[in-house]
């Protein structure tokens, strides 16, 4: 499996929308379907990247339960939080250390590898900050040639 890069990111200003969901009742398509058309109305974007971001409750990873609710965001990076379209929300992604996994394809087994294999052997623990995927120009939803970067918040043990 892939070996991550450990990086420290600064605080990022983002704009987007969110929904509450679980893995069992996944509403990701609904979320991106409602946010996608709004992206072109955001005038101060930094780049063409998109963030698929998850805010998990404090004890979410204690024992796997696909029915647990979390908050999922569809976002883009902005220069500042001015001129935010009325249908969108402001979000500030806190800076900190992340394990960054470059992922190619549409096999979601990467997450099982990260949390059950890589993390326990890494010398790091999960930090209570958002998890996210950075979807750049090579991202193609559901395509086996798709590429994305998976950011897992970490802290040294």
C-alpha cells in the first residue's frame, strides 16, 4: 500500500455546504449536487481544487459503526470570507499535521488500510480536526484512473 507524506498545513479559508450523514445513509451525491452549481458563483476562489471534508465526533473512531452520524462538507478554497454566496457557508480549516495519501482509482479499501494498518504502526494518533480529500484536476468521480489526496489529521504519540 501507499506510504503517506507527513505535512503541516496552515489554516485555510473555505466556502461550501454541509449535510449530516452516516456511512450507512451516505448523502454525498446530494451534497455535491446542491453545491456543484454554486461553485461558479464564488468569485474569490484560490484554485480549481475541491475539498470533500468530514467532521467526525470525538469518539467516532473508537469502534466502527456505519450508522454513526458525522458532518460532511463540499468546499472550495477562497482568498477571504467576503462575497460568500447566500446559499453557501464559511468554513475555516485549522492548520496542523496531516498524513497525506496519494490515492489513484476508486477502491475505497484505502481507508481501511489507513485506519487499521498504517495508523496503528505509524507512531501517530488521530487528531480531533477535520479529515478531507483534496480533489484536483485529476479527480474523476468513480473512474479507475481518478486521483486524489487524502488528508488524515495526526499528532505524534
